[in-house]
DNA sequence: CTCGCGTACTGTATCGATACAGAGGAACTG
DNA sequence: CAGTTCCTCTGTATCGATACAGTACGCGAG
């Protein structure tokens, strides 16, 4: 059997409490005794206080759970998500806390829900999880502090929210295109559950879009362009390849839109790939906008809606772990800004 | 006080064990009683069995710790790392296990070491952590199963290893360049501790390179080109920007090398950026090779050494969590392949 | 000499569950 | 009707630590 605190205590001839103090509260005992205890522990091959037992007794897990969309794969391949994670990691680390990644499977929601129920954590951070996902219910059952990256009016309970005003942010991109003379535009979204086929989609209203963020952004477009005249394009996932494939569907049509508003830079970059593959010139033959303003967008000359990424994550972690949680703002709205680059230009005249 | 199993048991008038069974072993009691228990639990606001307590009693944390290089930031921005993580996540998930990310701070190694010591996990996966990092010692103290992504002859203890033959893999790229007539080449590495300045570096032998993987790859180059004639370039980190900045140092020299062998695609792509920024043509004026063969490499026409990414992660998870750990191979060597694209071509004749 | 006080260590209760042996009773067997 | 088996449920021991109140003792002050 592996040694425990008691094993060490017996070996040195002191009480278990004292050995515990040797590790966790060095000021509670003489240096001499402490050294004797630690060296005895080494001799016995004692691995140090068991973190699980410590967590139980202390009532603190020392980690937060991060609920991530879509089997991790897309999440990680979006530079925006990566930056968010990085900010989160940094602030979480400052609080001597870890990050337990909990991927949200689309194929087996129950597995994800189980993972949430079993997670040894002190709180949760929800990033881009569709509202209907079973794991969210499991998370609420835990009754732990939660921070989400969406600002919603219909938000449940007392979740902390850190996010942007999705609708006006996207509307800014739409207005930009409208001012350039575009009248026939398409919106490119990533279906978060790969149930719907890739390609053009007919929905009567933005409200029919299942995932909140995309829905709000579509509403932003609808503030500028009559929704009935907007083409909605569904991508098979939030990846560059999926964006290219989805964009291809409308680029090959006789009457193609003069502009595409993508709900993420990753999708937009994919659209640019598809545009280039057809020998079209982005910003001239067709305009494309993205969302997030990831570093890659600057390299590609993509017009995009910038939103803070790293600081969004950092703030989420901060608010979640701050103990003076009562006083702090439970809802933080971050600024956005439209960055205009070469991928948008005047609408081509109809031939 | 929050309700516990006992609270629910008292409310229903059964024993604590029975309530526990209602959650964890439904077959042990009648459906009728189970329903009564679960509904009573709901009424009482019982959040379900406490995962920490469960972990302690079961002797299983239900998570593995992932030790990641350099404050998470670079790790996540390398698509290769992301793919590895994805594979790892998938296999870990199959075992009903979670992933606790443990970022390795370079500025505060002790903080990382503490995070490792306190992590509630059943094992560790080490990805790209420099061997001198304090957290590795802390990890070994835990005496838990470990899998690393490096195949080393001098490996300690009984770590499981999943990796590639670094030296011959890189040598293949070097031979490819040699066959194209290149004689003056540079090796681009990412210093894992940002102690050394970016730019050309003089070291007597590849052995002086601190980080194992880079060291081995440099040895691979040295198998083909006399080391004394190879220029070593240090980048400030494993990022595209750092790669570009480092490459710039030698591109602007009067006698620039005719080829650059980068130790990662991210660095190589940065080098390509620097090449393009100077109006040079990759594959003609200068050749560039990468390592990993990430999707981006194909788009950029980058010659690269392909290594399995997703399956490397998946295999690491599998070997770590498989319970028949005794019989399984504790050391798995994965294949690599040189993928030749447009970024390499014949050496330009000296003018 | 007694009181007060700080330092160094001890002992017990407790964190919240699961494992496992076993009890009680119904049903089936011969 | 005793014997066996199965199904439900119970009770106690236990996982490995930390919290906290308390003891013992040395030492300076009044």
C-alpha cells in the first residue's frame, strides 16, 4: 500500500496533524522537525498529500471546468477560441487554479453530461455551447458558479456574463457593406450541430437559427438588409474547409451575392479560399467580412469585426474566481470595432 | 448547508448506501424506490454525489493532467499541438476521463510545480516540456503513470513513450535539400525558454541545444551537412511572427543561406512570410522546409516532414489509460514522411 | 509564586461519498 | 416444509487528508 500521512507520522513518531502541517503550514512547526519529517517522507516514498483528499477536506477543488463546443476539434482550430482560452488560462493560473477541459460531444450528449456531473471543479466557464445541449442542464444541477461568454436578456439564474453586443457588432459590418452599395448579401454561419446539410438555407427569420450567437449576428444583418433578401449559408462546422465548401455553394450560382458576411474569421478565410479558387478577386468581384479579427485576418486582408479575445478570457476567469463576487459586476459588455481591409469594396455593377 | 447523500436518505427514510446506489448502480434497487429517491433529491436541491468525495473513495480522479509548454500561448497557436490535443481528448473521453490542462509557466516554474502537485489526476501526459523544468520533478514525485511524446534512450523510470524518430525524420529533409544542390543551410529553432536573443546562434554541436526535440532534429541535419557550416537561428518562440523575425536576421545578410530548415511548420510559415516580404521567391531564391505538415503547410506549398498528429495524441491517451498496461508496448514509434512541395527547389547558383 | 502568553505539537471530528459483507423476506425447488 | 436462490436494502468501515480546540511547557512580568 502507498504511504499516507499516517505512515510518515508513525515513522517519525509525531501526529498526523504535524506531518500535514509540515507540508501545508510550515510556520506551525520547528524547522528541525519539519526537515526530519520531509526526509522521512522521502525515504518512505511518500508522494505528498493526496490532492483528492485535500480537496474534499478543504472544500475546494482547485480547478474550473471549461465547457467547449463540438468535440474540441473545431474549438481548438479557431484561433479566436485559442486566444480566449489563453486569457482564461492566465487568470485562472493567477488564482492557483487549474482548467479542466470538458469537450461537448455532439454525438453523445449524455457522455458530456456525465463528464460535467463528475468534474472535480469549483465552477464552470461555458464557451460556445448550444443552449439545448444536455450538459448545460447537468451543469446547472451542480449549482456552482458559472460564467458564460454570451450576454443574454433571457439568461438563467445568476450566471456571470462576459461578452459583446453581438447584434450591433454585426450590424456595423452590414452597414459598411450597405454603404459600399451592396444589396444582395449572404450570411455564412456554422451549424453547431451537424444535422443540417451544408449550403444555402431557408429560414423565415433569424429567430430560427438555433445557436444564440449566430442568431444575434443574423439579427444584426437583418437590421440593415431586409431578411427576405438575405441568403443564409450553412457550413458543416466552424473550420476553414467547411467555410470554403459552404461558400462554394453560392459562388457557383448564376446570381451570386455581391458580399458574404461570415460569423467567424475562420469561415471567412474559407470563403476567401473559395473565392480565390474561382479566380475571383475579393474586394472587387465579391466582398467578404469576418468576425473576431484573428491575426490571420490581418495577413489575409480580411475586413472583420474585432472583439477582445484574450481579455475576454481573462475577465471571465477573474469574475468567476474572485471571491468578492457579490460586489463585482455580474455582466460585462466588451467593446467591438469594425476593421476595414481589402476584402471589402464597392459592389460590382450588375451586368 | 448543502444537502448530502445523508440528507436525502433521511428525507426518504432509507440508508445512505441506497441513495448512493440510486445514482451509481441503478440495478441494485427497485425502480420505484429509485424514482422516489431521485425526486426527493430534486426537491431538496441535492446536486448529485460530490465528485471529490467520490474520487477519494473510488481511488480514481477521472482525469489526466496535461503538461503543456510555455504558458499555453504558443502551445495553442501551433496547429500541430492542437491536433495532438484533439486526438488525446478523443481517446481520453472514450475512457470517461477528463483533461486537466496544466500550463508550464516559464517565469514561475514553482507555480507550475505546485499546480502539478495539487492536480487531481490519475496520470500525466507531457507535451513539449523542456527537461529541466521544475514541474517535471514534481510530476515524478507523484508516482503516477506518465506518457511523453518523446522517444528517448536516456528515459527515466517507466514512462510510456509515443513519438517519432526525430533525427532520421529531419535528416530526410536535409538530404532532400542536399540533393537539390544546397550546401549553405540554416536551421530555425524555437528557444523554449526565452532567455537567448532571437537571431543567429553559435553552438559548437547540436548537443548544446537545450530542448530535446530541437536537439535531435539538429543532429539530423548534422548527419547530412557538416555542422560547422550550418547556421543556427533562434526564434523568440514557436510562433509564426517569431519565425519571421528570426528568419529576417539571416535573409538580410549579404551571404544568406540557400535553404532554411525549420523545426516546426509554424516557424517555417513565418520564414516564408519573411521571404515574401523581401520579394524573394520561395523554392527558387531560397528553399524552406517545415516540420509536422499541418493543414496550413499544404495551403502554403510548404515542403514539410509529416508526422501523425491526431493519432499520436490518441495513442498517448490510449496507452496511458489502458488498464492492461503491463502487456502493452511502453514505447511506440510512429512513422514520418517527407512531403515535397513548392517551397523547395534547386539551389540558386552563386552569383 | 502565580498569572499571562506565545510556541510547538496532539487528538478528535469531519469532509461526502463507496465497498462490501450481510440481513430479511419472497419465491422457487424437490 | 426445509433448503436454496434471488432481490432489496442496511450498516459499518474506509478513502486520506485538514480544521480546530486543546494540552504542555517555557519564560518574562507583577
